[in-house]
């Protein structure tokens, strides 16, 4: 389950930001997670709660914003929505190259002193 390693990396980012900005408590964490990133939101929520134990984000709410997949056909240059990796181009049938939807980004932290 790679969600646990992602949650632990997120904890490191949060702790670094807390040290830099001087906040002690995180109440809410907003993430953008692409539909093609292979991250399951429910698994991420489960791992997030465990990974945040004892840190500034312990008990924080996790909001996940899903980013739809978008692919471009390398043969006909058509851009279309993608639901999973290696979806075929509806025009020519060749595999689409992902343009958007594989990213995972920390968007916002709601914090207090």
C-alpha cells in the first residue's frame, strides 16, 4: 500500500512547514489527487490518520480534491478524458499519453499557533 509512504512523506512536509512558519496545530489538510495517480482516497484517509499520530496534524481533517485524467494521442494529437492509464484514443485506438491526472499536490493547510 503506497498510500502509507505518501502519508508519511506528507507528514514530513507538514512538519517542515510547521518548523518554518511556526505553527503548532494543523486542523485541515487539502490535497489534490489525480485520477491516474493510483492513489485510493479511502486508503489515503486511513493511512493519513495513522501517519499523523503524535505530530502537528494529529486529528486533522483530510480533504481530497480529485483531478480528472486528461490524455493526448501522440498520433493524432487529440486530447480526451482518461479514466485509467493506457486508455486508447477514441479516434485512432493508440494509447493516450497522460497530460493531467497523475499528480498529488498539497494545496492548503489550515493551521493555528
